[in-house]
C-alpha cells in the first residue's frame, strides 16, 4: 500500500512539473526541488526534484509569485544563486559597484560567468549605472537583479551575460 502511494506521489510530481520542463533536466529549473538537487545528474535527483516540487506545490507558487528561482517572463531558468549572493552581499556589492572594483563585484562577475576579456567593461558598466542598479537605499534583491539584467542587456558586449541573471 505504501509503495502504491509513493508511486502516485512520484508520478504526480513528474506530471505536474513535466509540462514546465526545459533546459538542463526534466524538472525545470525553479522551485525547491531544483534548488535542492541543483547540479546533480541522473534519474534519482530528477525524480526527487520533481517530487519535491509536485508534492509541495512550491513551483506553481514560485512561478505565479516570481520566487524560488522562478520568473514570470516565460523563461525557465535558475537565478537563485545570483539572488542569494546579492542578498547576502548587498552592502559590499553596492560599495564595489559604486567604485567599479572590489572583491564582491569580482565574485558576482565570476558567478554570472563574465569572461576575463569582458570584466573591465562589466566593472565600468556597473559603476556608470550604479544609481540605476541600486535605485534606492532599500532596493530589494529582485530590483537589483532586474536592473542589473537591464544594464547588461543594453550593452552589446555584455548582453550575453544578462541571460545568466
């Protein structure tokens, strides 16, 4: 009896997230399941990620609210690592962006995959657009992410990195 219930939960989890699947695996790239099993390969992590998302309903909530690494722009991606980094380093990052250099800005560049030949442009763009990226003293992480994405997307050399945010 327990095996039948477990199978129903697994199958329900797979079907509930299967329609939203894209990219790296069959579970999509947002929701708690995607966060918990990020980077793991194989059937078991995918089934567990799908089950986590499907049984808790968090992926649906994440998509409708724009949380848990989910977005409302129709693109399935995972920017939760970047969001967590910004959230945990917001003051240092703001200071570094305002000067166009620093350890936290260097770490952000590495996190979103900025190649060495583009780092100077990235640092300069964040400095020149500091007031736009940190539009207020109490800008939320989501606001900072959205503004940074806009800044990068508007620069022909850096536009490719806006897709990583």
